[in-house]
């Protein structure tokens, strides 16, 4: 599945923060949501001076203008998953996300799982649970389009091995619509959970993510 930014029907263009405040964004069309696209200082994963198992936020924030939808509103459920390669071995402590709120319930569940043949080892509902390395709830995200630096974090204690691939994905709660904002420049392998089945998006813009 391919997309063209701004002009593609897979994008939802929002003209003002006032429109966002009305909670009238239709999250049921396409996989991305956009707000007055913003250009920020780019960097790749784990730039100089940043620490952790993976980091595409440190030093530059994230793109506050566009993100992958995290949605559980009829008729479609969307659960984006981002793949990363660990830069070191050890025990993680937390996962940080550039996640923002659009409409409905302001909360989500984040899950870390291993890579199974190039895809997440669980389904988009996190099953089987014994393949989850960790899971945690986040809530009270800032309004989409209002920031490019505020993040949310959940605890995650998991054994991680340098050079191995892992996946972080998000599940929204019932009647929830969120935006997992893009990293300013990081690209990589992405899957999207759509109505409980994975769809391989291939190489895409990754969402803002730090694993420490």
C-alpha cells in the first residue's frame, strides 16, 4: 500500500487547531492524519549524544504535523507497528512515544514484541500474550497539532539483544482516535493492524519512538 503525502486520499487535512478542538475529525478514512505539515530538524535513529536501545526523538523532537492513526472507532480498528533494531544489549526500563490525542478516549496500550519472520510475533490484539515482552498503558496525551516535543512513557522491563529486531505497536481503547506522530526523518519497516489482521506496509515513515 502506497501513499502520497498531502494529496493522497489516505491523508486527512486539518486547517486549524479550532477544528481539532471540535473533535470532528473523521478517522475512518485512510491510515494517516495531518495538521499543517511541519518541517523539523531531521536526524536518524540513535543520533550522536543519544542513548538507549533505539531513539528517533532525541535532539529534534518529532513531526507535530503528521502521524499514523491509532483508531478504535467504527468501522475500522487501526494498530500501527514500528520495527527497530536494538543498538545494544541489556534490560529495558521504559518506552517513550510521540503520541497525541484526536478524539474519544484519551488512552492507549503499547506493546513490545519480538520479530517473527519480519512481522510482529503477536497479532494486533497482542495475542498470544506470552509473546509480549512488555505492555503498558499511556493516557492524557496532548492535543494533536499542539506540540512536537511532549511525549508519553510506559514502563517496560524486557531483555533486549544488540542487533536483533523488535516491534512496538499501539492499541487504542474503545471509541478512541489518536495520532502516533512521525519521527522527523526515521524510516523503516512498518506493519498496520487493521481489524485484527496485520498489513505489511514495507518501508515507511516510522513513528516517534524511544526504547530505553
